């Protein structure tokens, strides 16, 4: 991955984390990694543990950021969530999967899709 793409991804995750905190979510972890891959943000929203995939695009030339979520990505995030839950104790919490899309073609626009998958 190029340094420019990595920087864009980090910037998008920072924007997403700030947005989520303003909405009242509590960020528990960012960039949780295990042998299966990485989850961008893990947060708590009341009685819900939320696994959040962040997608960032600086141009709409190839569509919006939220349009880039594939079946493979959904499968991978679900498996990562299972690995995370196996390592931690979160009894009594519901689980939700969200997407935060950061599109910055003309101006920064954040789209939060709850229960995305």
C-alpha cells in the first residue's frame, strides 16, 4: 500500500472516530489486529458492542466509499469480531456491525450506516 493511501486511510479513521464520539459512542479500540486481519474501530453504543469498518475515498471517480464493501470484507469483519469476542469478556452486550464512509471529493462528508451487515 502506498504511503499516500495509508495516510488517507488514517485520516479517514481519525475523522470517523471523532464523528462517532460526537454521536455518543465510546471508542474501545482502534486498529485491533490478529492473525485474521484488522478491525478499524471497536466502540460501545449503550448496550451494544459495535464493530466498525471505515472506508475513505478522496474522489468519487470510482463510486462512493460505502460502495466498496464486498462480501469478502463482510465475512472477514465477522470472523475478526468472533476472534475479538473470544479474547475478551463482553457478556450481556448485543453486537452490531457498522460502516463509516468518509468521502472527501469536494468536501468531507461522513456517512454512518448502522447495522450495515
